């Protein structure tokens, strides 16, 4: 009987240890480490450069004549240039890392220190 009681107690403690972070949500990430504007501008840059590369391949393969190629290339180069400039502007305004008193470097926008768990000021 004592062994059964001890086994139930250990099982309850193990379940509590597993469920505690889910219930409290204290240790979860509270925000994105990379702002969504940076991700959006990077995706736009990649799509614009990929479209420009596709036009180059289509022209080299003979699928596009010279007039269509020049018109599409001019338009896509302008879009790619705008996308690259937008990406550079958003990536330079990224949040600076926060160094806590314990010496741990946390990503910008963090509310708690990932090293010691204390709140960041």
C-alpha cells in the first residue's frame, strides 16, 4: 500500500512538473525575435530578385523576344531596387540586443532575460 501511494505521489509530481510551464506560460516567448516588417521586406526582396532571374532565363532560352524582355526587365529591376531599399531600411531599424545585469545578451524586444529569467527594465 505504501509503495502504491509513493508511486501515485511521484506520478502526480511528474505530471505537475510537465504541466506547470503550460499553465503558467511564464517561460514562453512573448514576442517575435525578428519584427514582421523585416520578414515581409526580405520576402518581397527575394521574390523580386527571383522574378528578375526568371526573366533572364526565359530570354536566354528564347521564350521572350527583345522588346518584351526589355520592358519586363526595366519594370522588374525597378521593383527589385525598391524592395532592396525597403529591406535595408527595415533591417537597420531592427531592435538592438539588450544586455542584462547578469551579462546575457537578449534579442531586442524581450521582456525577460533568457539567461536568468528576471524581468528586463
